[in-house]
C-alpha cells in the first residue's frame, strides 16, 4: 500500500507557526494585544495600529534561523521549534485570501535569518511588493528589518510599509553580547535606525513610522539603561514608540534557567517611556532606585511626586500645562480642562476637579495648592 504524503498548504504552514510571535508586540497597545482566531492558531492579533484597531496577521517567512540569540525560540540548534518556511508569493496569496474573507486587515511580517540578513530581507520585501502590486493591497503593513540589511533594502521596505521595526534587543554593547552574541549593536542595529531616520527626513513621501524593541530583564539590564537609550532615540530618530518585552525563558535555550521578568516591570517601563516621549520629561526626572530600576509598586509619576511635590506642591492656579501634567492622574486632557476652568473662576476645592473629569482628585491633595492653600484631605477609615 502506497502512503500519500500531503504537503501542507500555506494557511496550514502559518497555523503551524502558532504563537511564535506572541512575545513580539506589534501594535500601539502592546499590553492589551489579544489573539482571537483559533482556527488559525494564535497568528491573528487584534491590534491598535496607527490606522486604527484591526485584526492583523502576525507571521514569518521562516522559523529557521542561523543566529544563536540566547533567549530566542528560533535560535540555531533549538530543536523544540517547528521549522516552517513560506515563499513570498505563497504568503501574499494566503494573506489576500484571508483579507478578502475579512479575517485580517493588516500584516506584521518577521522572519528568522537564513543565508544572511540581505537574502532574508529580500523575501520580506518581495512579499510586501506582491501584496501592494499584484493584489493592490493598500492596508496596514508592518515589516521587520533584519540585521545586515543594506541601505536600498531599508529604503524599499519603508516605501512599502506603514511601520518598520529595527529591534535593538539590549541597551548596551555588553548587554547585547550576553543576550545575542552574533549581533552588533552599533554596526548592525543602531546604524539602521539612524539611516531610517535620515530617509524620513530626506523623503517626505515616506510614511513608515519607526519602532524598536528591548528584551527586558534577562542579562542584568537596568531601567536606567533602557530608558536612557530610549530617550536618546526619541530625540534623534523620531521613534514612534519603544517596545519593552518582559523576558520569558524558553525551554532548550541557554537562558531557560532564568526567572521570568515581572510584567509589572514591563508596565512601569512603558509608563516612563511615555513620560519621556509625550510629557517632556527628562531621564533625570524619573525616580530610579539605587539599583537603577524603577519602583514597581507605584507608577513613576506618583513616585516622583512623593519625592518632590510633598514639600513643593504645585499651585493649580499658576502652574503651566507641563507642570500640571506632572501631577499623578492628570494627562493632557485634564491639564487643558484645568487651564480652561481657571480662566473663569478660581479652583478652591477638589470637588471642582471631579467636575472637570479628573477621576481621582483626592489623590492630588498631597501635591497641590488650591487658591494658595493645601486642600483638606479626607482621612481613610479603617
């Protein structure tokens, strides 16, 4: 009796990749990314993208890789990962079918590295070009940039994509050597971010935003190191965002014995990163502990306010917008509401703040002056 071996179709191959991109965030709300297409494994994520919330196919050209990054399930020699490869035309055709069936409305495309970064990037670019040209797809595409990608490939990727990722993985050369010894932070990774920023400056038709990612907590990296480089890159390259991925040990890798990084640490890094990007904070303003990390029990705004504002409260009738946004619980909308209200009347009690939409005005009591005086604080009853 002859045994017939059926070659899996492209959708089956994508399904076999499963949740291998689970810890690689792709949207604008990485802590809320959720997977929802069980018939396609865990490869479709409901993401908040720059063009709105939508179901995005997160997949790869290949799960094989010649690099040996110590934390990665795709690393060379890791026998726990199923090796699956999809050709660019196959992947583009499968995506078009999913898109026509309204299963997906966006693509996040990554890959392991085989035959070098240039060869691998060519396959990523080919997939995007087929979608844009043959299938006339005009929706959201997020492309990963491989280490070693040349300038022309970077430029073409940015022409095709709405967003590109150039992952740094670690904040210093020493940390990267301990995490991914075959990668070069300056020559392979930082240089790509600098080139991408220059391409955007020179070509106004380029719409692709830039993001990067760090693996947090595997090799002794500190929050101070991570946020210092983040701040520098926000200023120099115009990064749209930085992803901070809490380390999760993978069985069969050199770091499998390490403790997972707390999700709360990841959360505090995101909060601090947004203060640097959106609220005009400096790294020096952030309330680091002596070990270079942030407190995880309270958010960085509250920790800073406890250190500074208990003795130097902010007068709500005199503070400017940036000063108001330094207060715990007050963002841009809250600051604008206070500025508008105080033009009409003095703010003399916390109840007025509640009417302005400030959700927890009582928490502001230790840090503010109302009409030149400290507000009365409601005592907690036990």
